[in-house]
C-alpha cells in the first residue's frame, strides 16, 4: 500500500481489517481526528484506518446507528425502484443538509467524462 493510504470497512464484520496484525507491524497508533487512526509502520510508512476498522457507515456516521440504517434501507428501496432520479435527489438533499451544493459541470468537464467512449 502507498504511504498514507486510507482504509475502511464497508463489509459486515469487524474482522475484515486485521487491526491486530496491523498494530503488530506498527511502531505506534495515533488518533488524527474523530474516527481516524494513523498506524505508523515499522518501515516508516503509515496507514490511516477509518472508524476503528468497524463498518464505516455505522462507526463514523453522525446520529444514531439505527436511524442511519433506517435511512439507508429506505434510500436503497427507493433507488431500486427509481434508480437515477432518486439517487441524484437523495445525494442533493443530503449534501444540501450539510451545506454543500452540487456543482454544474462545465462543457469541458462534460466532454471529458464522456470521452471514455472515444475509440471503442
């Protein structure tokens, strides 16, 4: 892994990132910010672990985990029925609630994102 790589667990079990072995190969662990630990490896490099290696959408979520899961399942159900429209609206609403707004792509950005089809 590259120095400073960030890893998180998006699986279902706390054993998916072997923190015991990572700790054994480290000279130390420090908390860099909430839900973020830096493991300094014996070779001088570091690995950043998010959410203490636990399921990231619960371990580092804001709010109560059951409310996070409830919203998550509701969004998944709606997105299965109306994939593109609902997905975009959910993202827009969540970002807006966080004070973040989606940029509009410039014509150059649109051309770039569509360029993968060139030559195929």
